């Protein structure tokens, strides 16, 4: 039996909300605690990123333990970049022991994007291998090497990610199928801005009969400034930001002289766009909820959840 | 072939700083083909070093030579008597040659090249890494395109989410490269073997790679 | 610059265009300084990058490489190859303590006698301004010329 | 007598008459410039600053009286405004009625060169019709206008008067707006035309040759190099005014015609030159150095004695002397004696440019038993004495250095073997039109097996639809004669509906696969002639295709021959230069001639017809000018239009309304026409793309083939053994195409007649020991001369190698050396050049 608040929320067929909680580039636990307070009443579970974009931060395992102690249901994100299969399995055992019940298996960003491009990337396993490893530890009581896992097993609620907006588009649903077969039980997708392409992806996932085998949370993210919109459209591979959204952000600030007021106008427009996207995502068959990634803007989550009528 | 690149001239000059009599020894196999360490490059590098040292007012005496292959003692031994008169040898072979000479002769053996990868000739003047020598080939499953050498994260269940709209890999420190798994996807499509990509590739046994420790290959029947 | 320190320039000229243009400059009795010495190649495509470095090593103050106009090389692509090789060396020269302006590639047709004379004058002025990059060599000191190529040549000629 | 050291003067010599027994005579007596004095109104001979074109050419020349400086004869001051007056003595019944064909272009060239010499000169060209009809001519005129600022004024100059004080000249003419104007110029150049040379005419009469009505030697349209007397061939300007490319083509054609006539006697009178057994030089180099005075050309500046003395001190030199003229006959004899006497195994000649006399000296040392590559030539004239005349001592120092370099290279020279390769004595002719048939017949008559390949089902389709030549000759009769001759000639094999699948091999040994409905066949041949034609372009303007009353010139011909088709009742308008725009700017050369021929034929049928010809420039060059005059006399109305305001054709109930702006009268003219005929020019055969790919020969921007050199090798491709003719090289009249086809056949016959080809010498060779088979040479060779041999290493086909050395310079293993330019040889020259002290004895 998997004792996960997130899992129970999803099983209740309610429209679930999860959010991303970025750990600090320091040992200051209060940063995590403040973010926890912010998200506590508004989300079913909170993801903690694992050295996102290969930039060194407080470990995801530690931050999740702090969230757990504050009564939040953490989602422990774990990548294959920094650890080999020995360390990955040992962290799964440790996390479970600390009461963490959700794990998100990712391949992870390449070290050349982070602040240590000289580092040696591990990539002993990829995300699919990791999903299967956690499932076998939980269901078969076996390590990846086949050794017996005697004693308490890590009964984790296993999650994975998928990016419907990166080529080859027709293969993306099939790749999701591989992850489900490996043991993925819930999926948090890349940020959705191109609704049409996401609909096509969900239709193909439906055709493969996966909708009743896995919960899918659509990723969303409010945009702070037109600059950020342009940057994401032009420089972030695998992210599809339609021009209308960039134009709306640019239009929002037009004619406002005062810098602060203009920044506020942009933020409001960013949140409005995010809420509109959430409304449309609600109508797509198979979307069980949203995963709000308000990077370094956790304060926006409550307002988004409220205006989208999710609480 | 083994593909190598010449070190920047400043770095080479620095290495040669303490020496006045040096042998530049090239190699006629892989590094000649990839235009890094053949007889021509030995001539050019020797001339460049002499010019630099002359303009610094500290002339250097350079002997130029080249061997068929620097990974065999017998070839290197042909230059024993000249080597013994030098203060150092600057080898223009791949790293293997530098090691071989260092094991054989007790004077400093300096690497003029940065040895890089097993490569194909994409076209004249461009060499591309396509094999990582992992010791356990799966090319029959991936339509002949190697994800270990050509995917930045050597994924076995690619592609990851970091593929640009034009099909190139997000990791482009060494210039834009097509995503290996997109290539495999298209290739398997042509060969009607796309099924291979749909089933799960098991985790790789890295012990056949250098992760299992430096490797040797032994043909018992050929031992003398 | 004392008299004997007149800059010396070698000009690698292709038989069909630059060498012919130099001949035409003669026919037209144009004037250019005698510092420029022409070495005839069948095509600038025959110019080995080694020749340029060896020229500087031997004591050249400037090197001219002159081939046909692009598109009219008698051997179709010789001048294009040569231009690339010269560019590669020009990038290397500053790292060896040699001013890249001492080396230049020119395109000209066999009918441009005046252009050849102008190139010769221009390069002599340019190199004179740069002075000699060899430390002032008083006499023909052998050690300054330590290069083994020099020794090989003397042995051939039976002088050693 | 006493002055000449060589006692070369012998005043006792008298005229000697002797006779030669020959099989054929070729007359090339050329032309004389028309005497401008006869054209009194332009004041030549009376006004100092009025020159003729040839005189101005001399003024521009660097070896001319003013060393190329443009100055006025009256006060030697540089002129600013120069006027060129065209058609002086030509197109003028009082002098010569024909057009001299070359003056428009030589005036344009002279204007451009004048501007290059002195950029503040402002040239103006007064012309009647700007006849830029040759290959690349219109782009030269365009550059003249746009880049060089040459001003062109379409106006007859009625008179030139001189202003006594300044000796400037006043020209009276009608300007763009039609007003009569007088403009002052510093210099006037009269573009005089060509007259047949008087002595040439006299010789022609002596040989019993007929002259045409203009005094040029009469030839037949269908055999432009044959005179009226069998065995006597004629070529060049003595048969009519023509420019250099046409002259060179006719010369080759005449040679080809003679070659065909005398084929049975080929080789009977020639002796092959025998050289003594080559002594293989062993041991140390024994070099002979010959330093030339070249009269005063070298010795006037360089101290040749000192250079010779210095040469004696150089390692390896066993003999050195200075010679008054090294290239003189007696010195060549002297050199051979010295070579034998002192057992020289290397020779260095320090004189002029190797580009002129290297071959002569190499032949000389061969006669003395030395391999001809054991020779080095040092240029101390054009590249030393002539350019450093103002600094004799430094020139001498430089000469010494150059000699030292030459001797250093000589020390490293090696004998190079030259072997001969047998040639397959057959030719492949691609294209069975007029040119293909003529080329095949000329080659076959010269005794060579010829394969004539035509992709269409029939030969000579380009001649279909042409009834007569402008001169009135029956073209269909010619076609029938050619078809019969080609079909029955024992040496010609015809392949119709056949294409060339693949051509491999090289000059002397091509191997091609021909493919047709009858299957495939592989043939061996030594040469290739590309003879594809140009075809009438289908227009898309002036309602063509929408209204049956709008035809092309060829379609009008069908009416003239068969009477069917549209009836040109009363009035008919011809429009020239249809479809000639930026994409297709070239002049197709033959349309004006065709239009005039058709107009005269229509008038002949019904003199009451009213014919209008709307033109940009009337290109009736040469003797076609008579047609133009007869058409005007016959009542044809010629209206010049500006290319920026072309005519407009609209339907108007029972006729076609043609409106055009007359550039001369500067007003709109409306013509009601029953029929509109379009001269659309020609375009190259689209099959040329395929031929270009097969033979790797270049096409220009408009799809015509690019020859090796427009003037010097007009019917050769750059790659050896491949020749071209036909409309796909450049459009031409029937007699021009015939001459070009004969010329191409003549050039090809040279290769076949030799029977063998020299290979080796200055070629690259791969040292099999060093080669790492990196394939760089194979990829870089522009001539595909490198292949991978059985051992998997690179090897170079000596016959295909052109000796450029690209491969040798880039080979990473230093495995390739180019004969006569080996690295050791070049590096030794570099080393010697910078050896410091010039040890003056």
C-alpha cells in the first residue's frame, strides 16, 4: 500500500495542484520553510528540484524532509546526472525512511548548462532505468543487481516527466508508454503554452490506452516579464512559446511609464495567461491536475490557484 | 581513426621552455590522416617553434622525424640513437605514442597533440566522434548510430526533452550536433525497425568500458 | 635601417597570372624596388604552407603570394586553396612574434602589370615600416641559423 | 659592315625567285584600315587632334610613342573630352556600303582603356547602330556605360570643325531631344572600317580568284574558307570584315579544310626529329651558367660580367659565361658544344622570362644529349633590369641573388621521364545538327573514324524551317546534301535517338557508353566535339499564343514556303529583341539578318505590302548591311525603340494596333497591322546541362558553354581533348556555324593526327611508401587524376595530371612531389635567396 497524500488526492478524481519548490543555493533551511508556508494550504504536494539546470543547490532529499516535517507532502525529484545506480538506490531507501512517499525520476539537465561545466556527468542510468529500479525495489523487493531487498521496501508513488513539445513529436506518447510500462504512475509534463499541440499529445496518449494507467499533471508557469517570454521562446530547447503570448506580455506594459507599475502590470498579465491556460487544460480529457512551476516566484501560486478556482 | 588536435602553439612553446635540443617525432598513421601529426605537420611545427624561439632570442635546435606508427617499440627504436642525443622529445603522435615512448626512453616525452576521439571524416577538414569504445556494441539495435558516443547523456531510452525544434541537441558546446536519438528514430523508420525504440533498453553494463578499469585485449594464440 | 639591412621579400607567383603580370610590368618598364624576388610556381595551389614559414625562418622580411583572380585560375581551384593556407599562417604568425602584415595573398590577372608593380611597392613600404623581426644579425652567425635545414644544404653543396 | 660584330650584313644579296610544289594554298592577306582622309568632313589629315582608331590604339599602347600616356598631338596635353565617331568610311555609298563589323567594339574598348589610363577622361561615342552582337559584347557595353562612364549618343555626326587657337574640335550632331547641337572636344577618334588590302587583291587576281562586289575574296556561304578556285583556301579579313575570335575560328577552319584535302599525303613530307641517347647524369652536379646581355636590355642596367664571374663561385658551377644573345642560333650551337666539352649535366640560362624561350633552350640541351628537365631559367630582364633600370648596382646584386637561387635549384634538378601514350584514332561528336554534321564530315574526310550522336530521331532538325540564307542560298538543299554525305561516308557512324550515358577516361583514351532504342554500345575515342545547337525561343509577350496573327520569324517562313497559314495581306509589323531582358540580356546575332531577309522576300511577293521593323539596334553587320539598305529602298519603315519603352500590341477589331515610341522622332506612332512577327532570338539546347555534367565542362549564366579562351582558343574547352562548336557555344549565321564546326574538327584532328600523346614530365607522383591513403589528394584534384590503386594507396594518372601541384602542397604525409617543382628544389631557392652576404669577389 502506498501511503501518499498526492496519490490519494489523484485517486479522489479532484483536479489536483502541485507546485515546484526550489531549494536555496545555501544551507539556510528557513528559505524552504518560508516557501512551505506559502504553498501549504494551496497545493496537494510540492516538488523539490534536484540541482535544477545542473546548478548546485541544497539537496532535494534534505529539503523534502523539511517539507515533510512541516506537514506538506513532498515530491522527491531525483536525476541520473549526479549519482550512479548505487547512490540512487541508497537515496530511495533513505527518502522512504524519512517519510517521503513520492519520487519523480528524471534524466536531468546536462552539466554543461550549470555552474560546473568541468564536472563529469554520471548518467549511469537514464530516467526509464530509474523508474524501473524504484518499481522493482517496491514491488519485487530486489535491487537493480537482482540482490534481495530484505526488510522494509520503499513503497514509493513513482512519477516521471515528459516533454510533448520536443521532436520527434509522434514518438513522445510512445516514450510515455515506455515509462508507464517501467512503472511510472504519475506524469508532470513540460510547461504548456501551446494548448493545440498539448491536445494532440493527450489524444495520442489516449489512443495508446494510457489514460487509465497513469495520472497526467500538465505543467504551467506564469511569466514575469516580456523578456522572460522572449527568452523561453527563443533559447529554451524543447519549449514551445507561441508568439501571441509574447505579444500579450509586451502589450501589457505599453504606455506605463513608472517602472514598478509596469512590472506589476506584466506580472498580472502573466498570471492571467497562466489561469487561462489552466481553464483550457481542465477541459482536456486525461488531465488530472496541474503542476505550477513558479520559479523563484512561489508567491504567485496562491493567487493562481485561487483565480483558477482550484481551491 | 584516432582523431587528435594540435595543442595551441603557446602551450607547446611553454612546454619546450627548458630545452635547447629537441626531437619532433611525428606518426604516419591516424594523426597523419587527420592532419595533426604527420610529416607535414612536423615540418610546420618545427619551423614555427624555431621562428618563435629565434624571435625571443633563445634559439632552439630541432631535429624532425616521423615513424610509421608510434604505438610499436620497433618503429620508435629506429630513432633511439637520435633520441638519446636530445634533451626532450615532442611527440606528434596520439597519447598512445607519448606513453609508448615514455615507457621506452628515460627523457621527457612531451605531447604536442590533444588526443580526442574515434572519428569519421564528415567531409574534408571535419572529423566527428561516432564511437566511444565502450566495449559492448549495440549498434545492431540502433540502426548503426551509437547513442553512447553521440548522445551527450549516453541515453539508452532517448531522446530526452532537450531537443531543439530543428532536431539538434541542446548541448552544443562543441557546435550544433543532431540529436543521436532523433537520427536513430529516422534511421530505424527507414529500416522498418522502429519497434526497437519502443521496447525498453536495459541499463548498460559499464564494466566493459574503461569504468571497469583500464583494459587489455589478449589473443592467446598470438602470444610468443 | 642601414644599407645592408634593406628588407628582403620573396614573392611566390603563379606562372599563368602573377608571374605573367610581373613580366608585363617589365615590358611596360614600370618601376618597383629590387627588394622583391620572384619564385615561379606552376600555380599558387603548389604553395606549401611550409615554404612560407621556411622563408621567414631563412630570413625573409616579407612574403607575397600572388595568384590568379578568383574564378579564372588556370587550374580551377589552386588560388582558392592557396588563399586558405595563407590565411591560416597569418593567424599563426603573431603567436610566433611575427607581424602578420609581413605576409599577404593577392589576386591579379596576367594583364595587370601595373597592379603587380603597385603590390611590390606597397609590400616593400609596409615591411620597411615594420623593420626586421630578426634580432640585428651582424654577420652570418651559424648558431643563429641553427636550423638543421641549413646544415643539410651546406653538406649537399660540398662546402662543409 | 664593320659595325656589326657578327658580320650579319651582306649587301651583295639580290632578289631570288624559287618555286614550291604544294597541295594547297591558304590566302590570309588581311585588310587595311580605310583611309580617313577621303572622308573630308571629319578633317583627318587637316586637324591635328583628329586621329583614326588604329592610331589611338597605338597611343594607348605601353610600347607606343608616348608609353601609353594619352596626349593630344597638337600640344601633348592630356585631353579631357574625347569623341569617337563611328562608321567612318563604312555604311556609306560614297565610300564602302558594307559595315566593318568591328568598329563599335574597338571604340568601346579604347574608350574603357583610355579611362583606365587617365580617369578624368570623358569618352563619348557617336554611333548609328551600336553593334555589340558577339559573345559577352553586350555586357562589355553595359560595363562601359555603368562602370566606366562612357557616354553613347545615337546620332550621325555631320561635321567636325577645328577651333584654330586651341586646336579643339567642334562636333555638330542631333542630341537626345532632337535639337541640333555643337559640342567642343579635345580629341576626336574616327572609327575607320576595314578595306581589303590592295596587295591582297592583286595576289588574288594573280591566282585567278574572283572578288565579291566589295573587293573582298569571294567565298561560298556553305564553305566560307574555300575560294572560287579548287585547292586555294582563304581565311580572315581578306574574305570580309571580322573580329579576332571570328578570324581565329576561320584560320582553324582553313587549316581543317587543308587537312581534309591533303589527308592521303599526311606525314609523307615530315621527318621526325631524332635526339641523341640521353646520358644519365651521375655524380655531383656539373652546372653551366649562361648570363645574357640581350643587347642592352639586360647589360644596359645589370653588370652581366660581374654576374657571370659571381656564378663561377657558386657550388656545382663548372662553366659560366656571358653571351650577347643566348637565344641566337650560333649561341645555341655554342651551348651544345660547351655541354659536350665540359660534360655539363645541368644548364642555367639567366636572361628573359621562361614563359617565352624555356622550350627553345630545353630543346637545345636535348640535342646535346641532356634530359630537357635538367634546365632552369632565371629572369633577369622583365623581372630585374627592365624594372630596376634606375638602380643598376642594386639590380646587379639582385641578378646575382636570382642566379644563385637558379643554380641552387639546378643542383637539385632530376631528369624526368616522358612516355608517349597511344591515342584511339576516333572522335565522338555530340549533336547532329548543322555543326555536328559539318564537324563529323571534316574529321571523316581527314581520315578519322567519327561517331555522330544525336538525341532526336532525325539529324539537322535545327535547319528545318529555314528556306534561304540572307544571301539567297537554298538551305534545304544544303541540309539534304549534308544528310546524304553523313549517311554514306564510310568513316562516319550515325546514332539517332541516342544519348551519351557516360564518358570516362581522358584525352587520347576516352571510353563512352551510347544508349538508344537499339540498346547500348561502348566506344573508344581520342577526342570529343560538343556540337549542340541553339533553338528559337518561344515568346510569351505581345499576345503570342493568344492571337493567330502574331507569329515568330520561323512561323512566318512556313507561310513564305508553303503559302498556308496566316495571309499577310496589307501591313505587317516585325518586332526585334523580343524577350531580351536582364535574365537573357545577350544579343542572338542572327534575328536582324533573318528579319531583313523575310521582309525583302515579302516585298518581292507583293511590292505594295507595307512592312514596319521595330528595333533597338539594327544588327546587320558586315555584308548584311546591303540587305538593310535594300530593305529601306524597298519601302520598309524602320522605327528605333528604346528598351525602356517597348512597343505595345493590342487587338483592335479586324486588325492589331501596334503603338511604339519612336526614339529618333521622340513621339508615339500607331500602326494598324494585319500581322505581327516577333524576332525572339535563340537559347542554348537544354541538353547542355547533361553534357556539362558528363564532361565536367562549364556553362555560363545563360546556358552557353564556356570556351578555354574567347580569342586564343575559341573552340577548345579548358580540359584537354574536348572541343566545342555550334549554337550552344554562341549563336551564329549558317556560314559562321560551318566555319566554327570546321575549326573544332581541325583542332580535334591535331590530337588524332599526332597518334600519340606525351605524358609525364611536370606531373605529380605519389611515394607509395609514405602514402597513408588519407584521400586528400583524390578530393582536391580539379582534374580527377588521382585514383586508389590495388594496394589501397593513392596513385596519379600521368596523362590526366596537369601539373598544378595542389595535391603535393596539401599532402599530410609529404608523399607527393611535383616534377620540376619538388620541395627540396623550392626550399633550396628560398634558402639561397636569404643567405646574407653576397660574397662579391
